[in-house]
C-alpha cells in the first residue's frame, strides 16, 4: 500500500504562485496514476489535476486549466502541483491521491483508493 504525504501549503495573496509536493512511499510509484483533489469548506471534494504513470498524459479541471501544472518525478517518488494566478476560490485543503488506472476526463474521487492527509492552501483577497 502506498503512503502519501503532502507539503507546501500555506497562505498566499491573490495572484501569487504556490507549489505543492506529494511524497510517496511503499509500492511502486511509477505504477500509480497520481492526482490532486481539493475540498473547500462546506463543499464536496473536487478533482484538480491528474498525471499518468510516466507523465505522458495530464488532465485538469476547467477551473484550473492554464493556471496549474501537475508534474511527477518517478526517480524521487514525488508528484507536484505548481499553482499560479491564485484566486480566493482556490482556497481549500489539497489532497494528493493515487490510483492504478487512468480515468480520462473522469477523475472522480471515489476512483482513487489512496490518499494523503491534505495540506491547507489559503488565498487571501
């Protein structure tokens, strides 16, 4: 079973950048599709971005497309989310997640069995 730990969250001003990282241990990292999800207060957990086993495919939520970039480094067992042009509506707990299959344009949270504890991102207005 893979274990995931997010880092890099914090308080950032509107328009600013922030980089989140997720470190994986256990299992074979390259065998997992990796995703980022977020959950704002009183809202459902929503998909943000996903990247396939070797990084050849990426998917993004429409709300973050063009602003966020997901990447992975299989040699370091890490997946990153580079966020730019942040908006107050990006405020949420951001979760790293792993799955065995690629769910093209349908990355529902219940399709990802493995989850980190989350890291808080707060964008101030």
